[in-house]
C-alpha cells in the first residue's frame, strides 16, 4: 500500500525490518543506504537483531539502526505486539517495510496494519525456486535478485530507487587502518592481502577444507619465493572452524586467523576493505566483503547464482563453479546431496581457486 496523500517531505518515517540471516541483512545495506540518499527528507528506521547493528558502517544521517531481542524480550505474539507498539510510540511511522516475510515480521506487520499503518512486504518466489532446484525438468533461468526484491518493497510504498551506494567506504575510499589495528599492522608497500572465509552455514556450500588448505599452501609457497609478499587472513567462527583455522595459521606463516577473536564488524569490515581479494563460499562473508568494496571471489556448490543471492556488483568471472546438471539442488545449501558425494564441490580443483586468486590480485580487479 503506497503512502497515499502524503508528500515525501521532512518528518516522514518508514520502519524497515530484517532479523536474519547475516548475509541477507548485509544484502539490505546497498538498498537501504540508496533509499536514504534518494529520499534525504525521509527518516528510515531499520530494526534487526542487536548483533547486526554494528554492520551498518557509515550509515546515512537519516537512518537509525536499532537492535531488538525477538527471541526473549519480544518473544511470542504478545512480545511482538509490544514491539509493534513500542515502534509506533517511539518513531510514529508512516509505513512499515517487511524485508523478511517470515511469521515474526508478518505478525508485526499485522499489528501495524491494525493501527492504520501501510505495510509493504518482500515477495518470495517459492514456485520459481522449486522449478530451479528440482531434480528433473529444471527451469534454468536466473531469478530476480534479492536486492531487487528489497527495492520492490520501497517501490510499493511509492519510493522508487536509484542505486546511490558505492561501498561502505565510498568506492575508492579506504577505511582507517586504526579500525583494525588490533588485528594486524598496516599493509607494506607491494604486499598483497588475501582473505579466506572457507566455511558456511550448510554442507552444500562448503568447499572441502583439505582442498582449501592446498590453496593456502600454494599461497604460502608464493610468499616464500619472495616474489609477492602475502598476508592471508582467515575468517570464520564456531568451535570447529576456529580449531581448523588456528591450525592453518600455525602451519602457514603467512596466515592470520580471526576466528573466535570477536573483533567485531567495525574492525573486520575495515580490514576487508584493505584486502586485494576475498575468497568465500556462498555465505555471509561473501556479502560483507563485497559491500566493503573488496574484489570477492566466491566458490559455489549446491547453490547457484541464479537463485538470486550473488554478491553486490559481483561478476560471473569472480565465481568458481561447475556446470553440473544437478545444480542447483537447493536455494540455501541446506539439503542433503542427492548424489551423496557433493561432486559440485569435491570436483573443484584447488588450482582453479588459486589461479582465480592470482588473476584477481594481478589485475587489481
């Protein structure tokens, strides 16, 4: 429902909501920042989980990002009703943009509608996703990107957008090195920095760690040769991931593990901004590196860019994937491999990834 009979002038407020997942929240940033810059007299309030708030680096002046605990403080229908009431009282919104379209945000939207507030909700193309991922008679056509779906939410509220986002640090601009001083010293002349984020939430997205370690070994050999000074930063979290990345950092002297250190989004995004290349799965780190302005090389397995979740401004030559007829078998990589062997990932040779890295840092892509 568009904002009828309301001029988009000062003191208009739109509340936006997206609570998870990390990568999906990161994908909202180019769209939300563009909306703020296209409509500087409109106040935007982005509601998300508390842990996501610090991701919004350099937010426009007319954007407020607030974290709410929907698992305990505002749990259940009663909690969501209190949350909707709190948001109405605190911000007096003229519209509510649901960028999530799950039961929780639908309930918040219902309470907003009951108070006479227009609601616009992201559309999820479930039928087209099933056609793209089914085992036979696949419809191999790219779906509308998730960012375009976010833009549609604004359009339905009467706010068509032009892209006004050039990375968290302003295109060619660079983050202050002081922001990541706790992680590492600044880059020396001629040194190349590479990030590797080898894990994801689901097995269908994870390149075998032993193969990624071979890639790291090749990079260490390059560093040892002295031809190209290298520093490799390992990104990840979780107990098992931390154990693997710490072992790699101990074995390969060019590597530094960030796993389990809890430096925070501010430090890690600033560091990503100074990388010459980030190697990631189809995961949150792919999206974070892209919006930080980093050339992002992604490895795809059970999922596929056609599902609509490739990184911001990522080109096809910055993706490593195999042309298997069974791909994609899943939108999110959370289904068991129909073949039982994850050929889509296991058949990607380490040299394919290594050569893409070399080409990227050589071309300064």
